[in-house]
C-alpha cells in the first residue's frame, strides 16, 4: 500500500472529474462535503432492475457503478466557486483489468484471491492523496499483489501526467 500526495490539485481534479482518465474504475463509495454531505453508495440496487436487465451483462456487467456513469454527478456536486470541505472516493479497478494485471505479473497470483485493486482518493484541508490497497477474498501471505498494484498505479499517474509525491509506505 502506498500513499501519493497530488501536487497539482487542479490538474488532478480535471483528470478525475472532467475526463475519461479514471473510467477504468468502478465506484464503491463517494462522500462529498460542500454545503451538505452527499454520500453515494456505488453498489447497484438489484431491485431497480428487472430480472432480464440484471442478467444481461451489457446492462449490468458489474455489481458496482462505473465511474464514468457517476463522474458527472460528482462533478455537479463539486463545481462552483467554493472548494469542497472534503471528499473521499473509493474506486475499484474493473475486474477484467485486475485479472489482466495479475496474469502479466512475474509471479502469477490466481485471480480468485484478489477481489479488487482499490484506490482511495481523499481531499481534506487543501490536500489530495491517493492510497492504494488490495481487497482479498481469502488470506494471502504473499505481498505480490500489493506491490504489483502500487507499481501499476504510480505508472498510471505518470502516464496521465499527474504529478505526485510518494508518502511513507504503509507496508
């Protein structure tokens, strides 16, 4: 697990909320505090869909909402002249991308051990941090998935032109 402090906040927020930069993620939760605190639970509500819709992978491919679908809602809550008091986004890398990363690693890990590669984005007191993590389905003493995700996420930030400073490792 690593924590990256974002040094160019405006650029990062543009990439997060006004581009497809993070569209390879699903939203698990968003909490945005402006004049109210808005909480978005990214889990799809099965009761909203007919059984045919729920079973159709083109309509409901995941149990969580795609970031691309929720991004405009978050942007509308944040835009304005005043900076939010704080924000927190918990994103999961899409399963097919997680599976692909695990298969390309030096020490292949069976993908059934990894539930998700997690990214937590926090804004508070004028500072933005991105923290990586891995959600496991079972205990795995091997730290390979964490190291793989840390490395891939830092490469992702660099490829997207997002400047960051790595804070102390949490491992």
